[in-house]
């Protein structure tokens, strides 16, 4: 029995997939929200009898190995090693292919993590003592320091640089990873200096980025890795690798803002917690929580900025048909400023009470908006209702939307029908114009929306859009014209109306429909790049699938003619289309 067979016999597809998603029974199969694309209702199925998975939303399918390859972005031998490690299968590991650039980056981050750790526990260094004192004063215990692999960056310009050199790391790659910075005058120096370091780990525990809290009163209290080949900040939640298990068991999650919020709550055994880190909450981050929790609590700082961030968070979650609950403590605990402060001052019992008195996100919003307007004046009341209806419209599910319209009517004591009317009158982007019969795949829609949101992305990917690939797409002609009308100098699409003129009626309707929906689109570059990248992979897969189908037909004919030579040649050709997936993957790395 070869290694592959042995692994297959040791772990089931459900074992592997459930490391990443919450599988629910569906007949003799299991289903879940797809880990590869964002969706609102599950179309991802695991079929234990056949040992395979399949998604009807994004068409991904395969066995345990393909699943691990896709989700961890690993080569085949590395996927085998991953499974051997994860499930303690008693066979020898394969030699890593090193095929993916990612492996080299991970190694450098692992070495960097060691540097930070050594720094924190360097008994001869007064700085290390200062760092440990700081953690102690913030109430962080030794076991928590270990659990979160905390470290320290020495307050000098070349500490990391020398350590990486000594360990023969590729300096250019370390710059790409944001560990080192290259100045305009080509001087290379450490990014993190004089800071407590929080490694940010992937779901499976590899270090992808770092955050640092200064110990030297720097203007920037916190500093994080930039987006790198390993890390897109829009995609990660701090602490999620550790909290996933508890979130899954408890079926709810608590979203906080900062490193210390996660760490302090975790230390008090509130382990279903993760932090959004920095600016705006993203769809991917919400989706990560949604995959495992039936309910999400937002637990942010009590100051104005915290409340504003919570409101933005609610809005973002509405778009994904999630109504979070808001944990507030400003009325009851005026002496507390953030979750970290709360749990340390008040303890876990007080926190549990707080959780019980949390406010429904929608009610929280209505309350905030009602406070802002004088509802005794009809015009202001109208403004208030408009304002809340803007949030209600975020829900894409009509049934959910109707429920909230009812709540607004109740609260403001107005006729529900009047609100419904308003809601119906708003321009709908869904079915309108002559193009309503033209249906594109989700990948095409996402691709076009991303390009409309940031046209310069077309400049970066146009080389990858072959005629052959475009020919399988419903929107192929639209994309071709976008490329043709892209201006390299201004990094804009020159003239949208010119494109529109060259389209068929049906295409024009589609074009307009997607173009108009762009006002709701993301503006985060990292996120958009990611969407374009995954759409391209999907296009390639669609193109390959068509080729494979064509060859299947030819094989059938060759079989009827008993032309074995041709059959063999065709089978060879077909495998090329099945395995060429990897080529696309490496190509898209440079996107
Ligand atoms: Zn999917």
C-alpha cells in the first residue's frame, strides 16, 4: 500500500474538511458554507461514501489531498505531509517540493519568530527585562505569553537584519515580508524596533505576519506587517487559529479590536474571541466567523471611535445577512475603557453578565439613530427613518429585510406599508433592462465588480486573459473591450460609453447592471486583488473543463474507431488540462 492510500485509509474526508468548516448532516452527505467562496446558504457538500467534496457554488471538487492543497495552498507532497502531521499517521514524511514560493517565505517568518522570542527571554538584556515587566504589568501570565508566542523586537536598526543574515535568509524576501524596510537611499533596516511582538498565525498555525506594540512612546503605538505574499490583512483575524475550537463548541464568537483584548479574554478562559485588527472590518473576516458561529457579538471600546466602529461593523454584517449583538459597558462600568480593561478589572463573572445583557445589533442602531434626531419634528423623524432604512436595505434576503421593516415601523409608529413602498421604489439592480436574461457565473460578476471598483487591476492581469479563456465566459466580450479601452497612463478605462456601444443589447444590460452595483463594492485593494485572482483561477478551471469535455468526445469517437494510438494521445492531452491548475496558481502569484 503506498503512502497516498495509507493516508486515505487513516483519515476521512469529513475529518479533514471539518478542520475548516462546520459540517451539518444533509441526507447521507454533509454540508457547510463553502470555505473557498463566500456564500449565504451552504452549497458545499462532503460525500463520505465517495470520499470527495464538491461545491455547487464555485465548482470546486476533489478528495482530501485536493482539499488540503487548495485551502492551504500547498503542493501535493506538502499536502501529504500536512495530513501526516495533523492526524499523526505513522508513515514517513515526503520530501517537500519547495515548489511554492510560499514555503520559502514561511521559513523566513519562522526564523523571525524565533528572533523575537529569543529577544523576549534574553536574560542578559535590560530591554528584555523591560518587555517582560510590561507584559506582567498588563496582567499577562507566562503561559499566555507562550500560548500566543509573544516576542520582542530589540530597539535597534539591524537586530533582525543580522539574525536573518546569520541564518542565511534571502534579504529581498524578508523585505517583501515587511520584516525589513528598504529606504529610498537603499539602506535596509528592521521594521519592528523596541516593540512587543504579536505573531499573526494562519488557521493551521504558520506565522504569516507580525504586529508590534511600542515600549518607547513612539507616535505609532501599534505597527503591523504590510500586505505581503503570505498575508492580506483583510483576510485574517488575530487569535482565530486558537479560538476556532471554542467558537465551534460554543457556536458563537466575540469580535474585539485589539491584541490585548483577545489575549486578556483568552487568559480568563473566554476563548471564542478574535480581533479584527486595525481599520475596517472586511467581508472575509466576517465570513471566517460566520463559518463557525450562529451568533456574533461585537465587543469594542466604549469611546466614540469604538461606537462608530461598531456601527460600521453592524452595517458590514447586515450585508452578509448577519445581525450581530453588541456588548456595551459604558453605562454600567464608566471606569472601563476597553474589553482588556474590563476583564482585568471586573473579572469573568461580570463579563458573563455583560454578555447576557448584550443588545441586538438592529435595536442598538435604532437607539443610536433615534438619539440623534428630534422625533417630535416630522421632518427630523423622516430623516431618522431614512437613515435606518439605509441599513435595512443592506440585507440581501427579502424575508429578513421585511422583518426589519416591521421593526422600524413599530419603533417609529408609522405605517409599515409606507416603508415597504419606499423600499420597493429604490432602484433595483437585479432584474432590469434587456440584459436580464444573460446570466454570468459568480466568478465573472466578482471579477467585473472588482475591475469597476479599481480599473488599474486590469493593467496587472490583462496578460493572463487569453482569448481562449475569454471565449468560455458569458462576459468574455465585455472583458475583452475593457482590456482594449484600458489606458496605461491614466490607469483608467478611457470611455465606458464607447464600450457600451460595441456590445449586444443583452451584454449591455449585463454591463450596466454590474457597473451600477459597483457603488456598493469593496475599495480595499488587497481584497480586490484577491477577488480578481480567484476569479482568474476559476476562469482557467472553466476553460480547462471545456477542453477536457471536448477531448472526452474525441475519445469516444476514437474508441468507436478502435484508434488506440489516438486514444492514448488524447488521454495524455486531457491530463495536461487536469494538472495545469498549478501553472495558473504560480502565475497568479505575480498578479
Ligand atoms: Zn464554493
